[in-house]
C-alpha cells in the first residue's frame, strides 16, 4: 500500500485481531501441573491441541479450566486425555476429574 492508501484506511471497519486470531493469543489462567489437579473436580472451559515442542511427532494438550473459582491452564502430552477431550469438544464446558490409572491419565 502507498502512504496515501494507508491514510485512507477506515479503522472503524477493521476487524480486531482478537476476533479472528483466538488460537494465536495466549490462553489466560494460572499455570498448574497435572499432578496438582489429580482427583479434583474441575470445569473444563477450553482447550487446544498442538504439536509438542518437547517431543517430536507427538501432540500437546493445553486445557483451560476452573478450579475453586480460579481460571487455570495445564499442559500435557497425555494421549488418553487428548483423545478424550477431542471426542468431548461438543460438550464443553463440562465438569470432570483427572485421575491416574496405572501410568495413564484419564477423565472420570
């Protein structure tokens, strides 16, 4: 764009970045470890699944939830939790408990 074209841009009609780039913005909440929320009832309000930055070829779940009235986020590479939350995406928000079964984490 030329300087003249830029000066003519109607900023009133421009969309806000936050309206179309939700997945690019940080997910707000206090960061928790998965062990901090084990066997505690949480309300899952949002999630994202991305490529893991820790292990090549795997996915990472970023889950936003309410715990005791506090907005929190947790990161995990648990394939069981990733599969369960993907299958439950139409039911979000939902109340659940993360439990550890042997070496695996799961919603109950």
